[in-house]
C-alpha cells in the first residue's frame, strides 16, 4: 500500500495506515469539518491519550466527561467536540461488543462487498453513504476487495471518479474531490432555490 494523503501530515497519515481504529475514527470524524482536520483527529487523540496506537477498550471505558475535555482541548479535535467524543466512545463500545474489540475485523471478516457495507453501516455515525465511501477507501487504498466491493460502494466504487476521500492520493486528486463536492453543493443549492 502506498502512503496516505488524508491528514496531509506524514505522522498522522502513517497512524491511519497502520492503526485500523484510527482509520475508523478518522472516517467517523469526517463530517462538517475539512477532511484533513477529521483525519488528523486520531493522531491528536492518540497524543493526548499518551499512546502510540488507539485502543477501543481504553476509549470506550474512558470517563465521558474527561474524554469530552480531551476532544475540546484547543485545538479541538472536531467542530462539535462533545458530540463527537460521545460518538467515538459509542463506536469503540460497538467494536468491543460486536467485533471482539478488533476494529479490522469489521472488514477482514466481510464475506462480500455488500456484507462489508452492511458491517460498516452498523457502526455509530456510519450511514449508507459513509459506509459506501469507507468500503471504497478500503478497496482503493488498502487492498480490501471482497467480491463485489466496487458495486457495493455505489457511486464511490469506480476508479477515477474523484468523489470522496477514497480517491485522494495526492494534492491533485484532493483538488478534484473538492471540485466535485463544490459542484454537488451548488447543484443541491440551485435545486432547492
């Protein structure tokens, strides 16, 4: 696998590449903030927790008020630190309860692309589109390609579409994804006008 270009910080991207929980949390945080801020979030969280890798049990069992404070410390990990701290703890609780505490098993145990989207979609904060984007990210950049993964990823599966984080590998592809999102927002705004 090549290096990632999501957090746009080499150390943060390396954590995303090597720590499945960091990758899931980065994807969870990717809403209502710039994507690089979302994907650097797990790296900031690990630093504030004083650990080189994130641990689902430690996060799920962390005191909720203290965990919200960790998210809120300037610079805040997310625009909505308390809500996203709570959602991160819920994600980790589901990983413990439903996936034996092994974040990677969300995808390594998937029997097909459709099963992968379904498994990801059971996680807190992962609706259908986010589950499809994450499936596309796993397939395109991590080599996780169960049968039918591209079809299951919907519009995010085809190569060269530049629709989501799944397609970002460098500054050029980042610009193409941002252009696509701007066009989609403009189209939605004009449809609602």
